[in-house]
């Protein structure tokens, strides 16, 4: 694991900003978010896999995926599936991805009881390294609290650790 720890902060009570520097070129880091064959190798916390990952990477396109817990040591979560759907709003390769993130079901129907998130990802070139800034805006402070209480911060930390491991494999 890297010493490039993730930095997180909350703005305006409903915006979670995550930042981390990856020791990989910007084009490669961006590619990790656009190609299903890469996403399947790192998306999700440790002990979870992506058995379903369909990506239509264009504005208006949809990313529909299933995270499944395959780690028996995670007790009650073992075998659990968590479906998600992202709808891309804007893509500026290799600088920006803006999308709305939803909880969904296997058919891609949005789960209206769970908060959606407006995600803006910036990929900043640091001359061979990349600073990734993920800005997640929720409809309310309560919606942000809901996902934080679900362990989202630990999950995204593990996910970005796995991203770094994947980058080290392919660069």
C-alpha cells in the first residue's frame, strides 16, 4: 500500500470531497474508470467482486454493475449483492468524468429509497503521477450521513487501495 493516503473533507454539510495521488500517468488512471475489464479488477471494497459490469462510456450512457461479497470472513455480508447504476453526464478525456450515481436493482431500476449522488471526478496531471479529486454531492446532509453510516468511506478507501494495486500491475 502507498503512503498516498486519501484525504477526505465535507463541504456545505452535503458534499464529500475525496483526494488521492496515484503513482501512474493520468491517461492510465482515467482508463481504469472507463473500461469494464479494468473496473472488474478493482472496483469495490476488499472481498467484493464485480460479476456484472456493463459500461456505455459516453454522455447519456449508463454504467450498470453488481458488487458481490465473496469473502466468507465478512460474515453476514458474504453472498450479498449490491447493485449500482451510474448515468454519465459529461466526459472530457482524460480530465473529467461527471455522472449521477444510484443504487439500483439487477434490471437497472433506480432504488428511490436510497440517496443518489452527483459525482464529479477530476484527473489532475502531476507529471507522471495523477491527483484524483472525487466530489460527491448529496441532496442533503441526511443523505450524506446515510451513506457514511453504511461504511462508504471505508469502502471507497479500500476501493482506491485496490485501484492503486491494479495500476501497479499494468503500468
